[in-house]
C-alpha cells in the first residue's frame, strides 16, 4: 500500500512474481527486465557485518542493521526458520521501494486477472523492479478497460532461490516491522504451496506475529501493542465488506451503465462507513484517510484479506503442536500436501475452533 501508515502487510506481495525464478513469462522483455533487476540486487548487496565495520556507515543505519541481524539469528535459533544467507546482507536501493506490483480486474468483477507461473502457480499481480515499467503495463491494461492499481513493495522473497538481502525500503518501518518481515519472508522459504496465496500468506503472517511476540519477550519487552493491530483488522474488515457488496452487485447481471452507478454508490457508502468507524471508535485517527480519499476501484481491493484469512486456524494448529515450532511446521506441511478443497475444509474447521474458544 502506498501509505506507510498502512505498515506494509498487503504491500509485501512481491514474494514470487519474478519470472527469472519461476520460468516462463509471456514477454521476453519482461523476462529481461526481471533478470536485470534481480541481478542488480545480488551485485549490490553487502554483508551486514561489513556494513557495520565500515566507519562511514550512518549510526542510525548501523543500529537498525545490528538489530535486524539479531532478529535474523533468532529466526533460525528459536523459530526454526531456514538457516541460510538470506537477510544477512544489505542493499541501499536509492529508490523508495524494491518493486511495484500491477493488479488488475475486469471493471465489474472483484476477481483478479491472474498471472500464472510454473512454480508459484497463479497470483494476483505482476511485479516490476522499475516503477515506470509498472506504469506502462498499468496503462496498457487500463486502455483495455480493466480496473488497475499499482502497489509499491517494500520487501520481497525469492523463496530461497537466492540469498535475499535486507533492502533499504524495509527500513521505512519500525524495528518490530523489520524483524517481523524477516520472520515472514523466511516462513515462505520454510513452506510454500503453489497457487494458494491465502494459505501461504496467512501461514507466514502467523509465524511473523507469534515470532514477534517471542522475539520481544526474549528481549525483555512487553507484547506488541494491540491498538494498531485492532485498527488494521477493523479497516481490513471494512474493505472486505465493500468487496463483498461489489461482488453481489456485479453478480446481478445489470447493464454496464447501471453497474457503473452502483459501483460508485458502493464506494461512496464505504467512505461514509469508514468516517463513522474512524470517529466513533478511534477518536478520529486519520491514518487511513489518504487511502480512502484516493480513487478506489476493484483492483485496489485485491490485496486485502490475503494475509490474515487463516491466521486463526494456524494459531489453533500451533497450540495443538504444544507451541513447538518443529511439530507445528510438520503439521502445516501435512496440511499443505492435501488437495485444496480438503485443505480449505480443515482450515475452516480450525478457524471455527479458534472463534469458539473461550
């Protein structure tokens, strides 16, 4: 998401949309672009230990990288996440984000126009290392009549194909978010199910959240504050409600002119519901105002819900594994091997158990 106050969970969707890694893209030009962008990251990464030893390193950057290195070691030693070279190096991007994702939907549908790759399966976006290229692609899709949105990406993972660096755009966040992002992206390296974005992101988000609680406890800090999480969950619920209302509208089969009027009416009503929610529950906290006031279309709604749909289910699974990471990962791996319909039914059962827990 463009606003840093949205913290970045839906913005981290560049996990796998890299043609160089996944093999087979529709355009040789796109392949060349991604190959060049990935190679540039690999060429410019510096081991964090050397950055810290460099007397020219800014003290603030050094402090944050030192903490990130501690979180990286914690991830493997305590959270049983992969022990490799990922997130042990640093790249100064000299640009605000590492990548930009282009999302697109038909004008009267809330379903993404998918981008499909051999290893990752189908995802809801295509990623670009160059913002201008993302804008060109977005303009092409818009000219075809599609709803389009470009989402900036502060962090991403190559699923262990390369030793991913910490990039300077990750440091836009606070210390907890940097540590949580390392846990999140390493969780993708631990387990990834082709074509099931909600499963993958919910799993990684649970590892991030539980890992962050354990990380803070190990450092003698209280649990993460609940206010920001509650606001994020509440705002996400509002957006998902809008998406469902639009889904029902489009299913009506009305003529395009009527659908266009209904679409705008739903967006206007969402903005009113948002203002009431903001002022009545959060004392007028305006952190989401910029996102709400900017143009809203179907594509802009796509990232929501992917990161937390099944986090409650994974929380139950973690408790069933007696809070032991190895046993938990084994249970998740067993679940991941099941057919998608069966996997979804089990996740629904686990989520229901979480919702009915005392």
